[in-house]
C-alpha cells in the first residue's frame, strides 16, 4: 500500500509526489501545493470574516437611520391626531350648544310665564282654563328640567376608516339638527329617506301666547288688540306635507287664522299685511298676499273641530280641509310674493283660544 501511495502525483502539478491529502475536498498535494491549498483556505476564511464585519456594520447603520415607512407612519399619526382633535372640538362645541339651547329655552319659557303671571295677577285677569294651562306648562318645564332631552355620543359608520370619529347628537332632533339653527328644512325628505320622521311643533311666539305639551299646544292669553301669533318649526320648499290641527277652545268672537308666510318674516302685529301672508281667517275669509277676501260661507270653527292643513309646495298651493263640514279650501300662492321656504302661521285673537297640533 505504501508503494501505491508514493507512485501517486500531486493533483495540482501532476509532477510532485504526494505528501498530504485534504480529507474535506478529497484532493492530494505535494508539500508545496498543500501549503498553497491551506493558504487559499486561510484567504477564504479572511474574506468570510470581512463580509461578516461589513454585514454587521451595514446592519447597524440600516437600523440606526429612519426607514421611509416610518415617515409615512409619522405623517398618518399627525393627520389622524388633527382629525381626532377637530372631531373632539366639534363635539365639545355641539354639546355646549345643545346645553345652552336647552337652558335658554327653559329660561325664555320661564321668563315669559313670569311676566304673564305677574300681569294677570296684578290685573286680576285670569280664568280657570288659563290657570290650568299655566299649571300644565309649569309641570312640563319642571319635567324638562329634571329630565332633559337625552344627548348621546355617536361614532361615524365608516368601515374603511381605521379611526371612528365621534359626534354629539340630540335625540329629540336626530337627523335634522344642523348645529347652527333649530329651524328644520322639511322638503321631500320623507320620500327620499325612509328613516326620516319629522313631527311639526309650534316655535316662535308673538303677543300673549303660551306653549304647552312639548310645544304642540298654543293658548292665547291676550285679546284682539294683542294680535297674538305663533309660527311652526318646519320650513317647506318642496314636496307635499300635511299637518293636523284641533281647536281645543274657540271663543268665536274673532276668527282664527291658519296659513303660511315666507320663513324670513318676523312675527309682528301687522304681519297680516305682509305680501307673503296667505291663508284663511276661519272658514269665512281667505287671504292672498295680505289682502283679505270674503267667502259666501257662514261656517265657523268650533271647539273640537279638526283641520287638515296641506302644503303642496310642488304645485305652489295650500289646502285646508275642515272635517266637521267636509269643506276643502284651496289657495294658489304666488311664489314671487311668498317665496320658499314657507312656514306655518296661526293667529289667535281671543282670550283662551287654544289650538293643538295632532301627531
């Protein structure tokens, strides 16, 4: 076996006799080339170590600098923070507006009743019906004070958003309170929004009228000279809308008025002279542009009568249906005189006259 080994030559030079063998690569070398083979392996080892050192250096450098996506994340954080702060500020403002509105409404109602009580008590001018109306109204104000309209925090329903922003909503006006005004623009929402539900109520008052039963009942405490008037909350400019009234008490000394004016009209004593004043004094007169004209009918409104008041904005007309007599009155409106939006007007000229909105 020794002679076989000696006769083999170096695999690098094919001349020199074998003196060593690398069991890793299975090659045989002479003494010279075995040394060179080890030097090559040493050089490869040095190269690997150098690559290692470079990799460690680059790795340390890579994670010590800002990644491009980090800047994107920072930008998202800043933009989201701005949106959240804006939503929070808007919610705070809305909440304060709702609280102020509720307080101001209670203050105004209480102040009005205070003046009416003082005036009637000083003049000894009051009846059982008026006292009951005041008592009911005070009880309603007490209920509103102890149990104010619920206010909630809602979250936006945006499935694509990672952050659901909040907003404050008033349950009594859900879907229609715009944050800047408590007036309601009632167009043809009922046909376009199946969840829409608006119930008309009385709103602004001029003269000696008090409101009760959550502003669905208007009672006159004055007389003809006060020209007491009340408007409804809704604002109408399109579609067809129906409001039902019931005469809770009718003195029959003077006529009641049901009609419309332009929503910008202020409730003043001479409102009946306005060019935008349209409607009916009882069932005896109709008014066009502030001009009163008499019907041939002698029918009058009585206590317990129900009226169906229709605002047909699309056809520019109003309709009054009197259930007891089955009378239906139509009145075309010149929108050059009574421009949209319209608001409903009721005038009560007799003490204790009372009208209720039926829901």
